[in-house]
């Protein structure tokens, strides 16, 4: 998988997670069960979503936080003709992202949170590795 493909897969995964909880909420809005403003950011209103959807939103927001960093490194590699640096590593960032999200979706036990944190740290380490490799 090329770095650009890994980046696109990361984007698609981020959107899949967003759609996973939006598909629950949209019918509630359309039927008048909830106001569209019910789920404002940083409110406790999302607590009435089923737990799996609360975790899906958390996984989605984790993706949103890291996607710009990953995209910047991949795009710098491509723009500077250093695809070889990012092509060999970017797929592993995406794989670690998927595994982190899956751990998030499964539950919130101590072990799952520890595994999720491990996959997060793997992503950060790989992104830093690519960034420093691109610098020189």
C-alpha cells in the first residue's frame, strides 16, 4: 500500500466512524424525537446515545485529531519526491489506527484502554519516524 493510499484509507475510516453514529441520530432528528442541536459539542447530551455509539464518536474524534498530522507528513513526502520514506511506513500507521479504533469500539476496560493507548503510541512513533526521516 502506498502512503497516499494509506492516507485515503485513513480518511475513509474517519468518515465511516462519523457515519456510524450520525445514522443513529439523523432519524431521531427527522422524526422530531430530538432537536438537531441536541448533540452540541462538549455537552452531556451524547450520554443518551447507546454506549457503542458514544465509543464510535470517541474513535472518530481520535481520528480527527491525528489525521492532519498524518496527512501533513505523507503529503510532504510526496511533494518533495520522498515517497520511498513514507510509502514503507504509512500503511502501518493506518493499521495501528484501525486497531486503536476497534479497541475503542469494543469497550472501556483497563486492558482495552491500555491496548488502545499502545496502538496510539505506535502511530505517533511512526509519524515521528517519517517526519524526521523526511527532514534528513
